[in-house]
């Protein structure tokens, strides 16, 4: 890993006064000869350029480094010039990163580990790592983790690395431990090829770490060393590596010391024969649930399934801001605030992106990325502000223009939809005022697109500071095919949403959530989840009012099941011959089915003695909401906003007005209900409320 030290010194010389804190995207194509056979240094050409410079407390500089050498014959003839050996990005800051102290639950576990010899320290004809680099001779390797210890020779290390910038010897030892494994006693001897990232903490080099026992830990299993870390004797993490890949040069046996070439190893362990063809039985058993009934705690033939309670929370997940994600890519930049959009476009252009701000300026097939600034730049949102509607219409037009092309293209990860929202940087969890809370509508749209367009990368970014340089920098950094779909930046610190499963907060001694003194209003509660909740709350003694847009009259209200089935079939057949008739016919049938379902639900509830009533009301219409509340015997004390409208088709087949309507029901509907109900809530019993929505975790 001496190439890392070489690159760090070059980067530090280019931007003096800064401290290297990490290396990103390391790639090694060839060995780097540090010394010639004559013990003279091998001449190398180091090319370093600053690719990003963001000053400030949380700012950092990124230097791209390439290591080149000439191929020289023994007689001094130059056979080839500037042959590239390796490349990487070095990240520098104004001070070292503090050493974290991971807890025991965050470390790789070594249960069931076996004691292996470090194959790089066994005699072999492939790789020799003697002297200072023979730091750890034994490794405990288990199914989940690896563990080793080492102590550097202070005198020997100081001889060669007294003025080093990074702990190169320690990095090399960790790379060895991450690669240690054995199958039937044979251990591979691999050379590193790539490393996604290396993080350095505390500003320590090998000399500073000498004379104390260091602990090296790494993950194992099918990921083959996904990450590894070096810990000081007091538990501080000083080096972390992640995303390593290597290429085996040969194999050595743990016990006998025999060696094999890669070809010999392959011949001794031929690939297993393909599994036999799976033949489905003819007795219909293939239609049974693909589970083992004895392992289930529920009826596998039942429609109902147990659910788990998930809680989303922001957690820091730093990512070194390697720029260039939008360089040479065609970017459609759109946003509701024209000046902000133009300013960001100028910043992205300076970073090498090919930016357009008008959807019709280029053919839809030309856009690789749609970067959506949503409502960023507008005045802080106020309840009932309609500015989001026009912005969402524009977004819909842009996405529908590229939808078919993005769907048909086989290339993965080429196309991206990125959204920027002006929030608190923590997805609303900070407790501070969120300037533009409706940015969440675009985040939900991005999640939906991810399902419909699986080869498209979507990412929603929440920022607490939305000056154009920050927006451009974050877009350029985050425009990479990564797994984090929701990202937040608060005070310059990058966060992601983590979803964890928790138990329900039940307390046997706690007061019931509702009782006989409560009136619960559930919008969209005539059937489905809404009515199931209505039954549960009514069973606790509350009076429950459920609403829907439709009155419970019309086709389907009076007919029996057979007559309704015949009417449904006839209505759909009649719709086939009319332009647009199928969609209209399905809409009429859906209304009729609701008219049949809701009264049946109400009747069944009444038979159980539950107090549930239905009232027709469009919750986006303030006049209807006010009439609804005025007609109730008492003001609701609990509001459950469950109303929703969405036609079950692909996004490309929705009209822009339907997209706006779907959001309108959730946003305007809630704002209207909340405003009307809070104005009438008694002072001694303030309104309690919750909004329900389907969601898919991106954490």
C-alpha cells in the first residue's frame, strides 16, 4: 500500500497546510517498483490535480493522483513512457478526523474462528512481504469476522517511514488480514486491485502507532472482506478500509506449505455441475405457498399477515465528496424558482455538466439526468400555499417526456432522477421549522419511479442550506449509482434514513388511546385499512365518523350480488366500443363497488354494537369540510387522514392533473381538515391527529 503514501505526499505538496484524511476509488493496474535492484529509487511521475476545493469548517479538497513510470531497458533505453500503475482520489481537510470508538455490537464477530497462518508470511514463490511488512503472522478467521494483532518495530519503522504522512505499513497489514481465508487448507495469495475507500483518523502515521499493540478486524463470509479496521490499544479506530477487491496469483497450503498456481487450483477444484432442472409437480402443488407450515406463526392460506413496526431515523453516513458525477452528462435542471434554477445551472456547467433548464430545449432521449430543485428558493411554505401545484405539473411533464425512453433502455444506472428539497437536513427529525415540507411529495414520486423504472437511479436530497454552490456540489457528488435513496445534509454533515424494527410502545398500565368521550374522524374510511381502523377504535368506545367522496347511492346500492355482477359485466362491455370508454367504465364500476362495500361494512359494524357512521365529503373542499363538522353532534378530538386517490396504472399513463390530484388529497385535504378542526377543538382536549400513507423504505 505504498502507493497510498506516495499519492498522499503528492496531494499534500499540491495543497500545503491540509491533512490527508482519506483515499477514494483506488485502482492498481500494475506493481509499483519503489527501488531498483541497485537499491536506487525507481523514478516515478506523479500527476496530481485538484478536482474539488470547498473551503470552510466542513469543507475539503479532493486531489486526483495518477502514478506513472517509464519502462526502461537495462541499457537505459526507454521502451515506453508514462505507463500508469495506479490512480486514486486523496481527500484533505484542514485538520485530522477524530478517532471514533465503535461499540462491541458494531464490530465483526469472530465466533467459531479458526487460527490460520497469514499466507503472505509463508514461504512461497508468488509474494514476499518480509521485514517491516511481516507485521502479523496469525489470523483468527471465522464465518463472520477476522481478528489479528500486531506491534510495529519502532526502530525499523522510523528508519523508512519517519516522515510518512499516512500509516502505510498498517494499511498493508490490514489488507493482508482482509484477504486471509482458507478452503480445504489452501489460502489464496492475492494482490489488491481496487479499494473503494480508506479512512484515516487522528492524523497518525506508522511511527506514531509503533510500540503499541494494534488490533485488526475485518468482516468475512461471502463478501470476502467487505470492510476492515485497525484499532489502537485504547479502542480508537485509526484506519478503516472498505470495498476491497484483489486478484489471486497463487495458493499456499496452511499445513504442508505446498504451493499451487491459479490453474492448478482450478484443476483441483473444478466447478460444480449445474443443479438439476426443477420440474413442477402435476398435482397442483406448485400453487401452494412456498413456505414450510411448521415454521409459520400464522395461517399461510389467510389473506392477513402479521405486520412489524418500523421507525425511520436519520443517522450520519459520511461520504467523501468525490466530484464529477455529472461531468459530461446531459442534465435537465428544473425548479419552481427561476433565479435559483439558473444560478444552480451556472454552477453545474462550471463543473462540466451539460445543463438545460427547459424541457423542450432538447429531445427527451438526450437527457441522462433530471435534477429537480422542486420548491427550493421559494418563500417558506404556509398552510394552504398552492405554489406546489405548478411545480408538480412541470415535474410530471419532464418525467413523462423521458419515461418511455428510460424504460426501454437496457443500460443500468445511466439515467437518474435527483430531487432537492429545502428542509432541515434530517428529514424533518430535527424539531426545527422545515421551510418547504412539501418536498416530501417529490421524494415519494422518486420512490415510485424506482419501482416502475428499475434501471433508473433515484435519490432524494434534503438540505438545510440551499445556496447554489452547495446545491451544485451536492448534486455533483450524489449523482452516483449508490444505495442511499434518501440523503440529508445538516450543518454539512451527511445523513441517511435508517429504518429499524421496533416493538409497539405498549404499556399495560397506560390509558387507552380513545374512549367513550372521543369522536374520531377518519377521512377515506369507508373500506379497507381505514374501516378496519374505524372498527378497532369504535370497539374501544369511541364514536367514529368515516368519510368518502361518494354518496352511498347509485348503481349497486340496492341490487343483490348476482344482479350487480351482471350489471358490472354489461357496463364494461358497453364501454369497449367508445373512445376512452374503458377508463370511464372502470371508474363507474369502481364507484358502484364502493357503494356496495361501504354500507355492508357499516351494517356489520352496527350488528356488533359499534358506533360508526358515514358522511360523504371531499376533504379538499373547505365548504364541504365545514358543513361536515357543523353537522356532527360534537367536535372531533382525533383526526386520522387516510383519504387517497390514485389510479392503479403506470406513471406515464396518468394525466398531470391526476398526479396533482393525488397529492392534493393528501396535502390540501389534511391542511383543510386540520385548519377547520383545530379552530373548534376544546381547550381542555386539543386535537390529536395522524396522517396515513403507503411508503417504501429507502434506508
